[in-house]
C-alpha cells in the first residue's frame, strides 16, 4: 500500500468525523466569557450559574449553537473530497499537505439539546443535555516535511515526531450546582456529567528515521485508536478501503449508549474588590470507555530509503543528519502495512482550563481578560481574549475586543446580548473579520435563546426616582368605548 493510500484513509476518517460533527454545533465563543448574565456562560464556569434567572428553559435548536475552526480552506477541501466520492490520490494528498502546512488545525462544535435552570435561596441548579464534537490535527513536523516537501532537504536521525490527531463526538447529560459561600465575595460551582461516546479517532502514531547496519529507515509505529461504524477492508496486511458499515443506521448511531464515561466541571469566582472579579474553572475532567465499533489501526513498520537519494552528514552540533538529493517527495515510494485491533480502550476527554479577570469601570462599562487552555495529548493549544462589555440599556449589551485563538492572531470579536421580560437572545463571533475577508484563517459564530418560565405579567411601569412608592399603571393597548 502506497503512503498516499494511507493518507487517503486518514483524510476519509477525518472527513467522516467532520460530517458527523456537523449534526451538532459548537464550542461557546470566548467573547461571552465575562457576560455572566448570558444564560450559557456556565459552559465556561459552573460558578456563573448564580447569575441566571429564577426559572430558565431552552430547547434545540434555540438552546445555544456555536462553532469555530481555524482553516476554512482545509474544511472545504476535506468535506468536498469526502462528499463527492470520486477522489483521486492527488486530491487526498493535497488535503494532507494542507494539514501539514497548517500546523495545528482545530474544529469545535457544541449544541445544547435541552437546558433547564433554577435559582433558589439554597443555590443555583442546572440540568443540561448537550452534543460535543472536537476535531484537531497536528501533522506538521520535520519528518512529515522531509517526506512530503521537495524543498525540505535535511532531517536529524532518531528524532521522533507524533502525528497527532483527535476527532471525538459524544453526548453529555449533566447536573450543575453553584452557591455563594462568602456573601458578595466567593461563589463556587460544579457540574457532574455522564458521557455517551458516539465515535472517536485518536492517533498515537509517531515516526522517526533510524539507522541500522548502514541502512536508513523510516520507522512508523503506534496505534490510531478508532471507534467508528466502519468496515475496514484489508488485503495481505494492507488497508485497501474504509467505508461506513453496511448496516449503519443514523438513529442507532445518535442513540448509542454503549460507550459510557463520567466527568466533572468545577470553578469559582471571587470578588477581590467591588470592581474586580477573579474567576477560574476546569471543564470536562473525565474519560470515556470505548467498547463498540472498535477498529484501531496499528502501525508498526519500517521502510528503507533508496541509497542513491540520500547521504549522511554531521552538523555543527555533532548530530547525524540525513540529506536527500531528489526534488520529489520521498513519500511517493514508501509503503506501510497495518494490523487491526478490536480491543476496548479508555480515553481521557480533552480538558479545558479557563482563567479570567474582570474590572467594572462604571455601571455601564466593564473590561475583562480570559485565557483558555485546551489540553489533550500532543494537541494542546491556548487562546486569549480581551473584551469590553458595554451595557447600552436594560435590554441591550454590546461586547467587542481582541482575541488570539490557537495559532490565529488577527481576530476581532463582537457580540450582542438582548434581554426582554420573557427571556434573552445572544449572537456573537470571536472573529468578525472572517465574514469580511477570505484571508482570515479563523471563523466562528455563536447564538442562542432562552425563556424565563413563570414570569408574571408586568402591570406597572418602573418606579419614579423621586416617588419610590408610586407605581404608574401601564396604559392598555386596546380600550372599549362606553
């Protein structure tokens, strides 16, 4: 099996997970972190539950949708190649090269299916059902460049590279609780979660160049752990094709409850002064046991380099370096065999850590900073946001600022939060530039609506400041003539 075919399988797997993920929708945009009166901010920190309305209710598709990804061209190419179904080796090779050049590539999806909130004197409660999808890859490195790029000529011996990739889709059922521990000072919160995994791709595959008996080899080893409804087709130890299972049923896939896991969120917010608030949280500290549709691919092979195309030199640091002479990708001539492992495995979820600081400049304006660190093996990335939150009136708030999202540095967030007597609606993006220019490499949008239950009809206008005990009745819209 040529390496290009291996690339094809990897891109098909990523595309499959992307298609599945589009049925859910996305990670909450960072622009809303300090908008604590937005009903979904407990996604960032369960301690923010105390700011929710007394009774809140929301249901799909209004309960909160959001998505974000950092390479529009890769997403378009992956989806196009997969959906067209008539791909060539060069098509997949082009997508793979795009992923290699991008360095860290990520795509996040979340959607709330159901959300219920209740505030009482005892504390604040929240029940939530949510779909979660995350896709990340990091194929860039010296070895992949040496194999794929004609212009990358030198590679150190015995220097490993992890071909990191993770794509995961799961549903969570959770119960959150928050309570003010020290009045006007400290609030803490937590959320207990049960996870039901739908599918996962997780690569622990690594590669390096080794020397043995004066011959140089490309060595690729490690598992690409898979739990997907697919039928891998092997022939003589080589993966020939990978398709959806013949008996695949989307309803059965969505309701699958055989891959079970548990986890928690916890966080706090602390008023340093009446104007300054510090907050921090850990989200999705847990794991899932994957037992169904296990199709783990085990890489464990070596391929010798053609002697006429390479030479060995010692660099200025005394390190052996392999140099190639041809101007064609070495990957064109490399093949690897695979084996299939159907053993169940356990995998920690990607964990997210938030830390924020907010300053209330005046009753209408607050500024805040927040840092988000997403942690998973070989694919960690960090994001940062500086925002200004302006309360125009009792109903409308506007948020804007500047963000760094992973390896994307030119992002201007903007969002609005509209509150009314019966509920609230929000709409925002971490990068408005993506809607104005195709050159922007990060795109995101988030929106949602909730309803305040059991809210009585307001019959009076707000009290007049100098007549605090006088309430003026609102005029009737229609009146009968006598």
